[in-house]
């Protein structure tokens, strides 16, 4: 079943975060993921948006999403994100 990694972030260092984004892209692809949403304007239909930036990644399944997140390649660049943005990252299985 398809799985989605969803990040809701507040970027605190745009320049540093851009370096992280550039480094993360090939790692996401190497683990079978693809970007569905990468930032963009948020309009709340109900309630308040959690964070100003939303990223949605699609993976073939939850195991692939977790392999990406726990991979040595991602763990090597994760400190870049942690030092340039705050927020939450979740994985959710999808399918209808």
C-alpha cells in the first residue's frame, strides 16, 4: 500500500534549508520516493494551518518510506534540516 511522508515545517534559515532540499532530492528518489508537494501557498479551508511549509513525499509502501528516513544517506543530511527548520514529519499509509 502506498505511503506518504508528510512534513509540516517552519523554515528558520532559508539559505541552509535550500542546501538541505538540494541534498535530499536524490536520496528520496534513490529510495523509490517522489515529491508530490514541495512548499507552495497554503489556504486553510478549516482551522489554522499547522506550519507555513508542507512537503508530501510518495513511496511505494511504508517500509520504503521508513528505509528512506532511516537510511545512512538521509541520516547524514538530517542535521541540515533540523538546524534550518522546525516542525513535524509523519508517515501515513494511503489507499482507497
